[in-house]
């Protein structure tokens, strides 16, 4: 579980770095560049929060499913 979290974090960091570098090398005025970085940063933050929330929901569903399976197994052996 820890390695998949590290992979997800690395992918997210790579995407963010690529987006920032793309903006920095674009031929825009400094104020436009800063505005674009700010907007994309906010959008990235929102997307990351959504991904984390969905991951938490999936983990919670998996936890409940495991607990149910264990409870069913306990009832069958008792």
C-alpha cells in the first residue's frame, strides 16, 4: 500500500512540474505567467483533493468488505 502511494505522489509531482515548466517557458508576460501558474496550481490542488477523497472512499469500502468477509467466516466456523 505504501509503494502505490509513493508512485501516485511521484506521478502527481511529475505532472505538476511539467505543467509549471510548460508555463514558465511559454512566451507570455510575467503577470500572465504568474496568473496561469496560480490558476493551474489551484486546479491541481482541487484535482489532488478529489483523488485523495476517492482513494479514501475506496479504502473504506475495501475495509468494510474485508470486515464483512471476516465476520462471515467467523460465523461459519463457530
